[in-house]
């Protein structure tokens, strides 16, 4: 089954404790993105990647890191989480060859930073 | 000003009603347009793409007006299962990863 998976789905942590949210897709998509969703603001892009070893900042990259060592995986790293990073996070992927150029989203990770 | 703006609602309508959502975008060079549906804090899922010629999928009709920079979604004969948040999405470049999301319009269909 074609899908995007994220882990963990729910996480409560404390300020400053490094964490990683994993994202994996099995559709051989070149493009992958991380978004955060906050009430009234919609989804905002954190980082994106156009292929292996190619990543770039989105609209709200501060406090986050990513890596793309393999095509299927795109982990999101919070080196020193802070309470303002409490949010719902979505990973997404799509293929530049797909019509329409739509994104497939993972199920989301609800993060709370105390 | 937000790049993609939507009326947040909520829209509360009875079953069988027709409801219309509008969305405006600020970047006139935007290339592709979509409506996504999101159920209560779950992942967004593509509802339909939006083309200048307009497109229809069953009870759903989407329209794009490039001159006025707005996108619309019409839902006819609303069902209880249509209750969700509808997200307007604009891609600034064709086949790029540069998508902008509206904050969403919440719809509740009541019996």
C-alpha cells in the first residue's frame, strides 16, 4: 500500500531534550516536506527536499533540522525543543511526474513541549 | 497579508444544502491550485484540482478565476459525511514543492 508513515504519532517532551520525528514513504517520490499546523495559521512549510542530499528551508525553519540520506526517509530533528514548537506536524511527499502534482501526507505527529 | 486566505467559517448547513467556499491568493504567478479536505486533525487529503476551465466531480465543483485571483468550491446536496475542514492550496510553481495553504474553512452538515 502506497503510504507516508510518521513516528511517533504522539509525543510529550520537555524543553531542551533533543528529539527526532521520522518520516518514510514507499512511493519512490523525489519531493518530501515537513509542515506544522497551528490553529488559524494553516499548514506552514518547515523544510523540503527535492531529492537525496538536497534540502532547503521553508517558511518556518528556525529550531529545526532535516536530513535526506535516502530517498524514502526524511527525519525532522528538534535539537533543543521549546514550547513554541508545540504543534501538529505533517510529513508529505510527491512525485514531480504525477498528475496532478498533489501531495501525500503522513498521519501527523502531535508534539507537546513542556 | 496571508498568501492564501479563506473564510474560516464555521459553515453550519442542513443536509441537502448547497454551500460555497471562496479562497483568494496573493501571488498572481501561482501555477496550480487544489482543494484538500481535512477531517478533525487528521492528514489533509486531495479533494480535487482546480483548473481555469472549471471542473466537476460528482457533487463538487471547483472554479479558478485568475484575473481576480480566487478559487471557489461548491458542494451540492450536502451530506453529513461532508463535515470537515476544506483547505485551499496554491502551488507557486508548477510541479514544485512551494505550496501555500489556507487556514481552512470548517463545514458542519447537520441532519
